[in-house]
């Protein structure tokens, strides 16, 4: 899929304009942590690129969306080599819970690939997937990345298409996004 900033239905400014870092968030989730706007009135969610990810908690999240288990050493190496790692946490000052995740690899200049996008099934339907992707694309745009590629399972292609990603010609697994 291909995605161009400023085109389609993803508003890259929503999370930044409607959320403000708080000192509480910074202490728990690290520098740059931001509240994620959602449809849930019951829960508060926070984006963080700097909070340490617990590999077991990440593995549980990925398994909750049906992915197979991966060797922990390889997962850690993949995280270490990622250009961007974003955790989405259900806010709790004592026990924050990882409910969403995405990571990107790339050259850090022109191109990036989005991998491992997941929202725990219990939290799907609150608009978190849309907000997570907007956050990822905004972060990549701030790095001056011009092209983003995403590989997705056939069952979620319609989600990305509805967000304005351009599908590969057969519309099966791959999408693209271009910065203006």
C-alpha cells in the first residue's frame, strides 16, 4: 500500500492537537509520551516511543491478534534495528498495559516499512488503530521520510484502504504512502 501525507482519511494532526504531554505521562512513559484520543470514555491511552517494552508483554499482545510465537532474541534484535518503535499503553499509574504496537525499519532518510501493527482485540473498535497509524506516519514525516511501505494480512487490507493507503495493483498485501 502507498500512502501520501495529507491525502485520504488519516489526519496526522489529530493526536498532536488534541493531546498534551503531562508530567505524569513523562514519568511513566518517557520523554515525548502523548495521550491518544479514543472513542473510549472508560480508558485513557498513551503513545510512547521511549518506554521500555517488555518482550513477554509484547509477545502476548502479538499472539492476541493471532500471530505465531517468535524467538525472543530475534524479536529483541528486530526492535534494536528498528527506526521507530511505538507502544500504545492503557494508562494506569501503577500498571500500564501494552494494548497496541507498531514498528518501522528503513534507511532513516527516504524510505521506511511499517511492521507488526497490532491492537489487542479487547481494545479494537475505539479508533486506536487509526490513531496509531496516524502517529506512526506523523513520526516518520518528522524524520523527512518520503515513502512508506506496509505489508498487511489480507484480512486487514480494507482497514488500510479506508485510511487512504494506495494498494498494490492486485490489492492483496502491500500498500504505499508518499509524503508531499
